[in-house]
C-alpha cells in the first residue's frame, strides 16, 4: 500500500485503540466507585464503537510484511471490539434497576479476575505495535521513493549528458571537418570562403551558448578553476624519479639499516656487495640520526623540517620521492591523530617558463588548490566574496579572475592559516626549492621573508611544513638545526646505486659490463655527495664508452683516465668539458639550441627543427601560411628528439608539455617541449664565455627579435584548432619587453597578419577573438561577437605609441569610435603606468565625448569615452587598491581635463559590493572634485584648477554610468539629497575592486 493509505489505515486502528482505552478505564471507574452517573453515556459509547469498528473492516491489501502485520492488528482489534461491546452491554442498565446490584457485583468480580486489566494491557500493546509498523512502512516507502528518485536522476543526468555529448559532437566533429575541408581547399581564403567560415563560427558560438548552462560549474568548482594554472605540476612532471632503492633509507626504521647493503643485479637477484656495504657503514651513523629526526617529525612534531643540500645533491628528487611514496602519508597519519590528513605540495622553479612557478602567487595558488580540492567545505571561508558572488551569478555574470589577484590569494592563505586549529583536519605542506623563489638577482631579504612566513605558519597546532633549499644563510638561520638534514652528507650509497643503474640501462653496457662497478664507485668518491656531478660524470663516461670501438683492450684504463680528467669542484667547468666534447660539426646547432632554451625557458620541440632559419630576419614571414599536418608534426618532433640527444650530449631533453590544460583536447603541436636536464645549466649557458662568443657571430639569432620569430613561427605553422591561450600570452609577454623600432613594427604587422588568419579560420583559443579588452575588464563590456581589432589590442595591451602613431597617420579614421571600439577607451583603460598613449590620441584629435556601444545583461547601451573612464577611475579610487592605481589614473584624468571639452561637474553614486553580485540601489554620493580632493594625488593642484574653471551646467553624466555599474535597473536614481556623503577609505563597503 502507498504511504498515505497506510497512514490512513493506521489512524483508524489508533482511533479505535484510544477509544477502547477510554472505555476500559471508564468501566473500571464505574466498578470502583459504583456510580451510575456515566450510565447515560453508555449508549453513545456503544454507537461510537460500532462506527470505529467499521473502519477496521475497510483495510487495504498488504504488499510487504509490515503491511500484512498491520492487517493482522486490525483483525485483533476487531476481537477486542467484540469483548468491549459485551462489557458495555453489561453496564448498559437503567438507573435504579433492581438488577444494578447484581451487575455491580459482576463487574467487581470481572476486575478481580483481571479481565479489564487484560484488555488495557492488550490495547497498550496494540498501540505500540501499530506505531512501530507505521514507522517501518513509512521508512520502507521512503527508501522506495528515494530509489525511484535516484533512478529518475540517473536517467535525467544520462539524458543531459547525451544531449551535451551530441551538441559537442556537432561542434567538434561536424564543424571542424567542414572548417578543415574549406581551409585545405583554399589556403588563401577567398571572401566567399571567409564568409562561410564566419558563418560556421557563428554556429559554433550558438552551440557553445547552448552547452554553457548544461555544464555550468558550481561556485566551488569556479574557485578551484581560478586557483589552478597549467604549470602547477610541471616541475615534478618533468623530473626523473629516484632510481631503484635511492632514498629508501629515509623512510625505513632503524632495524632496516642493513637491508640495503645488497645490490640487485639486472635480473633482480640480490648478491653480496662489499663496496656498497662499506659505503653504507661509512654513512650509517649520520644516516640513522637523520632518519630518526625525520621520522619523529613526520609522526609527532609540528614546525618546519629543513632538507639542506648543495646544488645538485638531489634535494628535488628526494622531495618528489617523499611526495609520491605512500609510506609518507602512513607516517603523517600518525601525527594527524584521527583527523583527516590534508597534504599539499609545491616545487619552486626559476627556470620554468611560467612566472607562477617562481612566485608567491604560484605558491599560494598551488597550496590553496590542493587543500580546497580536498576540503571543499573551506572554500566559502577562504574566499567568501568569490563564493558569495559565484552563488548569485552564473558563469557569464561575473569576471571570476577579479577575485584572485595576488592580494586576494595572499589574503586567502592568511585566512586559511588563521583558522587553525581545525576541528577535523591537519595540514602538511611540502615546498621544494626555496632558493628558486624569485626572478634572477633576487636578494636575500625576499628569501628571509619567505622563510619567516613559513616558520610562522608552522607554529599553528594543525600545520607542519617540509622545505628544501641550498644551504643559504637566510634559511640556515630561520629554521631549527634540530630539524635539519644535510643531504649531500647522506647520499653516497644512493649515488652508487644510481650510477650502476645508468650504466646497465645504456646501450654501451656490453663494453663496460666487466668493470662498470669500479667506475661507479670512483664516481661516488669524487662526487662529494653531489648527485648532479655524479650524474654528469657518468653521462660523460657513457658517451666516451659509446664512442669506443668494440673489444678495445684498454677500455677500463681509458675510461678511468677520462674520469680523472673531469673537473671536480665546479659544475660550470664540467659543463664546459661537455661542450668541448661536442663534435665541431654539430656545435653550431647545439649552441643555438642551448641559447634558445636559456632565453625562452621551454620552446616547443617543433621549434628546434627551424634552427637553421632562426637567424634569418625574413623567417617565418617569407613563408606561406600553411599549417603542418599531424604527420609532419610527429616527424619534426622525432627529428628534434634525435638531434637533441646527438648534439647536446644530454644537456637538453624533450619532455611533455606543461602549458596545456589537462582538459584540453589532443594537441600534437604543443604537447612536447625542450628543457635543460638540470636547473643549474640555465645559469651556466647565460654566463659561458664560449657561448657568448658564439652568439656574437650570429647577431640576428640572439635577443628578443629572434625569440619573437620563433613564437611567430609557432603561430604560423600550427593549425588554428591547436592555438591556445598560453601560446598567445607568451608572445604578448615577449612584445611587452620588445624595444620600439622598425623591427618591432615589422613583427607587429606579422602578428596582425597571422592572428587575422586564425580568427577568420574560427580559432577559439585566442583571447582577442572578441573585443573584451578594448573597453574594460570590469562591467563595461563590448557587445558580444565583436571581432578583434589589432590596433585597439596594441593600444590596450602593448601601449606602443610610435606604432599607433604610424598607423593613425596612414588612416586618421582610426581615431573615431566605431561601435564598441574606441582608441580613447583602449588607451585610458590600459594597465601600463604611462599615460602618453592617451595624450597622443587626444592630441591627434580623438574626441573623448564620442559614444561607444556597451553590453549589459539583456541590454545594449552607449556611453562616452569620458564617462567610461570616469566610472573606471572612481571604482578604482574608492577601492582598497587605490594607491596602486592613483598615479596612473590621475595622470590620465589630467589629460582628459586638459582638452577643455569634458564636463567635470560629475556626481558619482555608489552602492555596496562588487558590480556583478546582484542588482542594488546606490546609497552614497561623492563628486569627482571631492574625490580628487580626498585622494590628494601629486598632480592634485593641477586637476582641481582645471575642474574649477567655467562650467557648462550640472550634468549627471556619471549618475547614469554609476547606475549601470552599481545600481538596480530602476528608471532613475533617487534624488541627490537621499544619498549619504562618501569618504575615500570607507571600510564598510567592501569595494575591494568594485
């Protein structure tokens, strides 16, 4: 039966039971008192009992055992009904009847026999059992309903997933095939074909808009996506794992000291090894003390534990080993004492191409991402503003990145740390390469401040941190000596194991198999515990062995002499030795490769195949724009891998990309890159006199111009569907440091040409596919669907004054606003510190009062360039970052006012919160003049003098702008007197970045 029927039926039984209980108790009172006052109601009671009993006869059929039990209870209740009726009939006597005394005697007799008590007990039992059965029936039905709901949800999710997949297939398979066929049929892209591709892109955009609500991420996921960056795991991904048995000692108990005194041969059989045992004995005491200290810290202690070691001693390899080894977490769970262990790690990497790999922002992003991914319940506490905004707005309703600027990340980290102790968590952070934090030339004060922050974090009850670094003074002084190991004093047995493995796994092994163990042991003695030197030495021995003729009789002596001739106390000297060993005919290519990687950090593997064209000023623009096929890409990558191995003696290596997002589709062009096999090589290449002398022979190869050609070539020969955001931003970052001049102008012209090609081809990976950056990064947005204007992009992002001047001199119409494109707006909202671009545009005749089309949710509107700037100016100046923007924006304000055609008699209306939370009404007001007076900028006197000149009237230009930015969609704001005066620094508004 369904729950409603069961409840109704059970209610009938309970009604009967309650009524029966009253009858029994009433009869007992009559018997006890002998009173006849209730006799008048006996007839009524009897009639009511008949009606209630009828309800029990209408019981439904049962399906479960609990429902059948309910029916059984109804039958038993009918039996009680009969007995009660007989009892009532016996007391149904007229008052004063001669039979009353006999009935009273009978009733007293019944009580003595326990008949009434028995009825009362039975009724109580039925009451309890009916309640129990009813609960079980409801629970049974609830489970059934939940199962049905789950099934329904699964079916709905599957249908939604199928719909998403079908739409995605339409977008990816059908449209891409059409695009590819059109491109392959005519690479020059006639006007008709271009129109077809534009139509296809419109269809693609429509499908994307349909997909957005179906796959919209949750607020938690939006926060995590903002914390994640493509290079977050790149350092550890490209590192080699510790060799077999290497570093195992650090996680083993003291009873296992001798377990590794044996060495596994290539077949895995353990044999007695006196050499290895001797090395283990030499380091046993210090190794045992270090292991005890480390394991005790893992299991019991807080604070910072410091792994110190010389350059190349294997610190990062050990850190990766500890991050990946399951025993690390086993030991840490003992420290967690029943709380959930939350583990996070970060590898600083100065040689990495992404600046986040060597910055505090990268550290904060990585740690917060790892923690909040495991503890999503903390997201709203660590990023309350972002989570609140994301909960109120859809994915397109806010600019998510604005909540995750460096100051927000630092504040989020502080909020997390401040919440310790945590009721259910304990946090452990592993941070590698503290000395790699910062750009080249970073001073010790920055490292000292970093160490101080880490030490402070680890004073909290539920936080501990493992760090590694070179033995720099700022780290040695900051961290406790009792919680430190010096790795270079502990690694000789590991170096021996690693060296033997390198020999056995190389193709030259048959030539050295009878004496390779002696060579490895000599390397250990010469290495002074530095893994990198040992690795380089064995690489050099392997290369020398590979060049030997098979069966050479003096092979062992030859290689021993080769080893003794290697520089011992300087990596640079050893690197110079390896460079000298490169075949003279291969040096030009090898040196170019080394210099390119030193300059660019992580070029694609494909780019190495252009090594002969790198110093050609006409490359790649003299080539036809013809993307490589996938087969051509694979062939070029194989060529690059072979040449790297042959030419650079292992100093460079091919690795998988760390630029690509894991969610991105197959991308063969950018999925392999080139890097140094160790971070110290980058410094060596930049300082090497041999390589500097070489670069002077090829002036067109070195410098920003050559790097620009390489990045342009990547755009030139990659298919549009393989172009990614990261590839585009790399070239933008390069041009930001490119000196102005004819060379830069030519490169910019080439960049415009290739970007136009990809946009026409429907490329969705370019951030400039729409005009977002021509107006504002805030809520003043251009209309959707506007295609990129390159000159507005250069004005906004690169601020190249001479390039813009040259383009405007050829086409003065560029100064006029067109739809949502305006050079004035692009120049006024540019992020650079200079305001000369804006001044140039105004001096050349651009009007600050021309109207620009804007986009708001569900509506289009217009505003003048002056109004847009004033809204941007006010929103920045009332935020907590006002000092950061004051110099730049006040300088631009002066240029606007100097034109004499803008009205400064403006009133700014202000509402609480960010512009994209929800609709709000303004509550406060401040005039532009009052705002400048309160800011007190360096040019304040000049600004106020221009504002105090003749006025054209009390315009309300900014009222409309601010209503658009901060208020509801009401027809008009409230009268001015209704608003409260606003003062800069008002902390209750939360206008951190309005």
